[in-house]
C-alpha cells in the first residue's frame, strides 16, 4: 500500500489544526489563512499539491525504505547544502542538524577550510545530491522555529552522480551504463513553507 495518501491526510490535518507563527508572512502559507485562521479547503488542496511535488521528485523512497514518508511538526535546527552561484538557500530539501554535527566532530582536528570541505563532501554523498543539481559549496542553517513548522520526512533515495546524463542514457535505452551513484539513505526533511527570516549561511 502506498504511503503518500496517509502523509497527505496528516499534512492537511497539521495545516488545518493550527497556525504556525514562524510562517506568518510567507506567501504560500499566508494564502491558506482566512481572517488569520487556516481555511480547511485550501489546506487540503495545498497538502495534495505538496505531497504530489514530493512524490514526483523521487527524492525519498516509497517502497523498501526503513522510514515511511511522514508529515510532522519540526521544532529543531535544520541544515541545507547550498550552491552559492544559484542562490538556492531557501529550497525545500533540508537535513537534521545531527548529520552536520556528526561530521564536524569527525573532522574536528582539521583547519576550518578543510573541515568545511570534508563536511560538504560527506553531506553530498549521504544526501545524494547530483553534481548537476548543486555545487554544495556552502551550508545554510534554519534556526529552530517558534512553534515549529509542518514538514514531510522520509528516507532519501540514491542518485546518479550526474542526473542529466543518467536521464539521457536511460532515454537512449542504455540505463545499464549508469553505474555510479551517491548512496543516500539518510533522513530528508522536505519543507514546503520555508521561513526565510530564520535561515542564514552557516560558517563551518
């Protein structure tokens, strides 16, 4: 049985049941409020749109994963690997703070520049960020939001090192030539409404 309908139902419930102070003023979220309160019909429609985007992205496992896709209220710090050239710090894909802290501890003896490079390299592999998706040359942090924010979580899928090339080979009937992948497998946090006021570059 597919797990997305349950995630959609729970996300709609979370959006309808309360307002999220950290998201007030965020345009996509603000559009769900009428007279300052969540509109159930709009919330249900938005939940369906968000889950469909997640599903279409292929970013998390549906079958055979160790962690089902879930909707929840997230109240902790999040991190995101960012491509400085593309200015994509406010994108939807984030990761639990513990992954970053784990690799900072692992490379604690390195000079700051080398430690930063090693942390970013490790994050690319664990989160399966293809080279043509992002340079992953900067870390951004989202501070723990007041009252939390609604998110979807799930186990990240593996990805080819170059997504565009893999697509081209597959389209040409040569998918067997796509042999090198980033392993992925770690929890991804999909944030449909990003509170930009709470995010900033993080110096490793």
